[in-house]
């Protein structure tokens, strides 16, 4: 009798959940309908379809409103997908990224734009920039620095050469996971990955899978592609690889690296509106004299502006001449930022605003 009561109670709860799911689906369709109307107004007045500041305000408002059992940290990824899906009814955004698919750059693209955009893998960082200039992509995603390896110099050089803007940033933890078609580690006979990834995870493999065969392949993405067709195989790869190839994450973070994060930049054609929690990146050179760098940066100090990063690169225009990439807190439309940069510009032979954009939230 108790068992029958248990089944009835469970069935009632499931029926209530089904009712709620149907209401959610109805509301999602209503949201999509309204998004279409918004899209029509934007197109009529030549406004941007993708507005990062609006999306950020939605996330923050809902996180503050949440008082129930639904985890607050899940609000952003869930609503990012809802917003992306609704946006796709207005216009299909195209995002170029440094491929191949299922890499950490692909993961950064998904985390920023959601699944419901066209993610376009290209072979080089320069191709990302060119796809935007040719109008084949609306935005691009490129790596710019890693906490362990430092700056990605090629990306910095391209920012110097191309007339595009930084419109956002994403910070992704570089963690390797054990992925498989199977849901049980006991099924695994073979583990595939790139040789560097296998080395990073050697201790975990030795301890937890001492008798499996390890096989090196060209990339972690290739390993996931192999694992998707063989229930006795596993891949060591990114979380994005699990999404792309429909694999289960059997074990998270099996690599040895600690505090390994990569910062990715979102590249586009225009600077987004302020959100109140922004970052500005500038590029400048200095005159060849004693104290030139100190003198150039003095307006930041005078205007109480926090500089969070500075990186130098050869200017390519003369021997021992350098350009400085600098991140500061604030948006170029903020009065004190505007005043400081106008003063800084007067002190330097070359000055360029690379972008003002919302600060990334570390997941």
C-alpha cells in the first residue's frame, strides 16, 4: 500500500512539473514574439540587434530578483540561451572564432553568445578579423592572454593593424575533462587526447584508469570526435567538446593545472553602450625620452582611474620603438575617462581606443 501511495505522489508531482513546463514553453513563445517586434523596430531605425548592455542588465536584474530554490549561478547561462534563441528570430548573428570547433575558443564563443548563433570556425586569428571586415561575420572571438603563458602577441599585433573594436571579453577556465558516450567509467578501455593533454592528466589516469590504453591524436577536439562513436572510448577535452559531440562528462578537471584561465576578446565594428561595469582598452606610443611612459600615464592617476593591465609590443615602425596596450576601468563615455584620455592623447605621438566593453564575469 505504501508503495502505491509513493507512486501516486510521484505521479502528481510529475504532472505538476509537466504543467509548469508547458507554461514555460508558452511564455518562451510569447517572449520570442515580442523579440521579433523589437527586431522590426530596430531594423526600421537602423539600430544594433545585439546590445550587450541590455543583456547584461537582464542577467543582473534576474539574479537580484531570485529568492527561490533555482540556483542563482544558473540564471545567466539559462537566460543567455533564451535570449540567444529569441534574438535568432530577429537576425541570425554570425560569429567567427579561432577553430577548430570544440576548442576553448569555441567554448568562449558559446559562453558569450549562446548556442543559437552561427559559430564559424576559421584557421587563423587573422581570418577572424578578415571575416568581420568582409561582412561574413558580425563578431569574432580570439584569445588574448593566459594566466600561465601570458599575452597572445599575434592577437595584440592584429589589434594594432586592424580598424576593429573590442566589444566584449570572456574569461574561460582551461580545464580538461574525461568525456565519453558511456555514463560509466568502468566501460572505458581507451582514452584519446592530444599528447600535451595526456601528459597534463597523467597522474589522474594512472590513479583512476591504470589499465586503459592512452592514444595520442592531433587535438582534443579530434579525440572527442573519435569517442562519440565508441562506447568503450573516452576523450580528454573541453566542456565545449562534450556539447558539440554529445558526450557525458564522467569526471571534471582531471588536469594538473591550477588557476589556468584564458581571456578571450570579442571583436566587432562598434563600441557598445556603457553598462556601469566596463573596461576600456587603449593603444599608445611614447616619445623617446626619460620618463615618457610615466608622463603619458599621469592623466590616469590625476583622474583617479585604475589601470588593470599594460603590455608592450614592438611598433614595427622603428628599432626600439614600442606600443603599449593598456586596460583601464570605466567606459569612454564616462566623463572622467573621456577627460583623462583627451589629456593622455596630447602627450603621445600615437593614440587609439581599441574598445570599451562590459567586464567579463568569471564563471
